[in-house]
């Protein structure tokens, strides 16, 4: 299989189902941002984050591929034909969201109560989590804009929302585990 096809040389790309759209189309921006998020999750996973967290992040990356597939498919073409078989795009489930919630609850049990906003930084692993969180929020914004134009399964939006929360809690947990300073944001008083 060749990596380059030359079919996108004029600024268009093909969605699942065959429709060609401009590469700047909101659908492409949406799943492209999810792809970017997936790469950042890989960076987080490559840090000293522990085997249990690595397993959760592997699951997250799988779910992000599922979300990318959903976003790359026009809703009316969500069932693709392949010869005599019908391929159905897999979906996000409530169990996927619950996994993130359960992980956040588990991590929060070990963390001190949060009394201020937290500034990103303190350790490279923590910073990677915050970058992933920000990209996740952008992916959520893009997906929400696409959802207004062409609705798709709302669980995708819920998952992205919960994932950004998970990444924030993971950043706090890594700060604790790596003995990194968690810098609180205390607004400067006016001059």
C-alpha cells in the first residue's frame, strides 16, 4: 500500500464514503485535531506515568481512532458497504466515558483538595498532559461546531469533554507522583 496517492494535491480529501471536501472543511479540522490529540496522548504515554496509566492511555488512543472515524464519516453514510458485507463504524459507549470518570475518581482520592487554579508546568510529563488537555478542548470545540451542522452521536462530545477533565487530573497526579511543584495561580493585585 502506497502512503502517497496524489489525490489530495489540489487541496481536497476524501471522507469515509467517498465524498471529496476541501482540506480546510470543518469535518477535516475536527478529525485532524483528534489525530493531533492522539499524538499528544502518545507523548504523555511515553513519560514515566506508570503501567496502569499507560493501559488507560492505550484505551484512550483506541477510542480517539474511533472518534476520528466517526468524524470522518458523513452521518448519512455511517454504514459503509464493502462488497457483500456492511461495515459499521464503531461508536463510543457510556462505558468508555465511565472508565475516564472512574479513573478520575481513583486519582482524586490521592490528591490534595484543589483551592486555586493550577498553572501548567513543573515537570515535562505534567506539561505534556496540559498540552494534550488544551488540544482536547480544541477538538471538543471543533467537534461541537461540526455537530451543529451535521449531528452525530453526542457521546463523542461527552467523551472529549470528559477526556480533557481526565488529562487535567492526570497532570495533577503526575505532579504528585513525580514530586513536581504544582504552581497555583494567584492573580496579581492591580497596580
